[in-house]
C-alpha cells in the first residue's frame, strides 16, 4: 500500500471493469475473460466478479500517476515491493448509505499493511472488497499475484466454526479443500504456528474467543495464499497473544506474503506494520510507512498520527450518512 | 493469457515462491472437493443428536403403525398401504428438519465467506451439502422400513414364496419399491429445504419459509389441482400428468401405480410413472439450482 492514494483523477474508467482469470483445474493455464458484474465465475478463489485477477502485461503506470486527495508518505524500501492487490477507485454502498468512496490503494507482497480508523469508518467493508467477498459498487480490484489454488486467505472479524468438530478436524477440512497432500500434517503445522497445538483435539465450540481467533488465523494461512487478509486479528486476545499474532503477520510477510490487517492496537501496528492506511469516513486520508508518517507530522506515535488524521471526536462514532459533514 | 501466466510465475519467484508456486497453482478436482464436503456433512449428521431423535421418532411411527395395524402379519402390501398416508406427512417434515439450516448455519457463522476464498464453487458446496445430508436422511427413512420388512418376513402368517412382481400376489419386491420411492420423496423435499436454507439469512426466516413450503407441498399443490379440475382448467385427460407437478401427488401416484395396482392386477391407471418421476426430478434439480444461485448471490 505504498503508491496509490484515493484518486480523483476524473478518468472515464468503467464503473465495473471486470477482467478476471480463472485457475484451471489441475493446470496452471490461465484464461483471461471479461465478465459482467452479474456473471461470477463458477469456480473462482476470488469470488468478486469485479475483482480482476489477471497479471497485466504492463505495470500500473496509470495508477502511479494518479493525483491524490490523501497525504502519502513513502520510503524507497517499500516502494520496491510488488503490488499483489490493487484497488482502483473503489466505491461501496449499502443501499443509499455510502461506506467507501474513491478508495484506491495497493497491497504489497512481503509487507504488513495495516488499516486503522475509527469504528464505522469502513475498514471491514474495504477488507471484504479487497478479499473478493464484496462486490464494489464502482471501481475494481486487480489481483497481480502468482497462480495459486487459494489466492486470498481471510480471517473474518468474528470467526466461528461448525460445532461438533475438533480444531484439528476443522483445519484438516480446509487443508483438504486446497488439495494439501497431507491435510492432517498441514493442519498440525498451522496449529503449531499459532501456538494452539495443544488444543488440536478440543471441540471448536469449547474454545475461548481468543483461541477461536487463533484457529481462524491458522485457517487464513492454509494453502499459503499470496495475500492474507486479517480483520482485527488481535481483538479479544491478551497482550502476549496479540503480540504473537502480529509476529505471525511479520513472519508471513517475511516469507513474501502480502498481509493486510485491521487493528485498533495502534502500538502493535506502529511496531509491526510496514505500511499504514488511515481510513476515515470511507476514505483513505493518509497512508505510508508509520515512521515516515510520524516524521511528516512531527509526532512521536502512530496514535498521534491517527488523532491528527481522523475527524471524529474521541468517544463519538461518526455514522456515515447521518453525522454532519 | 500465457504471457500473463508467465508473469504471474515470475512474480511468485520474486516473492520467494519459486518452489511453492507450482504446488499452489494445482487446484483440487471436483470429485475431491465434493468428497471433502460430503464427508464433513456426514460427520455433522452423525454427530447431531437432533437427527437421531428425528430418525428415532420416524422409526417409532413406522414400526408402531406396522405393529398396531397388524401389517407385520398381514403382509407387505397392507403394511405399505397403512404407512403411505403417515409417511406423506412425516417424511417431508423430517426432510425439512435435515436441510433447512444446512447452508444457512454456515452463512451465519461466516464460514460461507471463508469458503469463498477456497477453490470451491457454489455448485460444489450445494451438491456436497445435499449429498451428505441425503445419505443421513435416506438412512433415517430406509432403516425403519427395512426393519418393518424384516418383521413381516419373519412373522407373516403366509410365507411369501414369490419374489417377483406378479399380478394378484404380495411380494417383498413391492415393499422394496415403496421403500425406494419413499426415500426418493424425502430427497426431493430435502432439495427444497436446501434451497430455502440458501435463500434466507435468519433462522426465523428459514423456519417460516419451511412451514410455507410444507403447506404448499402437502396441501397447496393438491388443492390447486382439485381447483383446476373443478373449474375446468384441467381436463380429465390431463389429470395423470398434472399430478406429477406436485411432489406429494407424484409420490403417492408412483406408490399406488407400482405397488397396489400391480398387486391387485386391476383398476384404472392412477398415475403416469414417467411423468411423476420427471416431476420429482425437476423439483430436485430446480431446487438445487436455486440453492446454487442463492449461495452464489
């Protein structure tokens, strides 16, 4: 998320640009097809028909040249990372309530990108759009990663699993869906990664909220997707486990995965994230490496950056479409 | 797209994925995915006490009617006739109970969203869920009927020596037909329940829509056919085929046509077996198509 900013370039880009690539069964062959918004592919790891999943032959030079409403700060090291997801002029509305407006951004490989913002600012909606689970009202999301059985891993904000199964059975089921040769071994490895190996035989309905979230994180990494989207992965976890979850995110990024997460734990975000985007009232109002953002605003913490960037008063939730501009 | 695919491979190498990329790009086949989902559903059915209670209640009714009605001594055909009407009511209820939350529960937990990030299509999800639940429902229906058949074989007054469909003769083959048709009827209603499960977003809505569907299936379509006949919309010649439109009438007609009429050897034709089977197949396929659309939506 190092290059693009909310765009207002005024280009006549179609509202539903829908280039999509489907991964063929048992092959690595890809076919580029133009799909309408209503014609979702039958088998598509990125279910959003508005999510373009091709690798364009030309880099996004147009995106790089976009003008910006938001303040963007960059450093050379992060700008070198290839973008795996690229959102272009995303709008999303629930009925008449606009939640996202003109959001353009990128999610880079090998980096932890954090989305922060007040409650109701549109973080979860943006994450779901980027994960291909919500069709944007306008704009497009382009997947530029490599071909993979599972392109995007996803942790919902409130993960839950089918009762009656153990933790290991649950993860084994998901591992089997990506064709893991040794689903059981793969599931055990994922559990060890999140520190839940001892709970392998525990029924999922007997897990605490925090443990359920850890199982959800393990699930999100199954299939080694090039992009992992985590919606508030540290919510409900104790400080030690929160730190562990962010360490997992850093390790994934170190292995080349593009990690996109949302969080209200600004200290951990400050310490861990390579890129931070501040979302307020459905728009990205500031983005860049946290250190650069602090330096630009001459403040000493990401919390101060946050407070400088968002419009809401502390203790007040701005409700989009209701609260006065 | 070949060039683009190559670029994607290059991107994978750039991000350290040069070893893993070929493995990741291999998408499991439909058979593997279906079997994985079916296995999950089978485990769910086998571990849910509610399903055992439903199966036990159905078994109690079937065996109770067989016992009280004297069917186990009277023979296969009298037992099938005794059971037909109660099963017309009970099988749809049990089938709806097996299926009305099958997809809804995953949707409410957010697991349907998570599944969307895996290389599994809505069609594979629906067919896998349906097949898994269908096995459980078929067992719940077939086992008590099979037990009743064994009771008849062991305790019947007259030993049945004919194991073929002879006009004027009772036969276990006739009861086997009744059993198979009853299971088929249950599977049709299960498909309707799965469709309902994929269309609603709340348990209360699922229950409400299930009740509406049950009333329509058990009463509504038959009343519509009667109304059509009374108003002259349907002619007498159309009756056999119009019965196929209603799953319940199609089931009843198939049972009567392939068991009672065969055994008695006389009487007018009460149903068109081919049309009835086509009607049941259309309800199943149509309902599953609606379910796939619902999941994709």
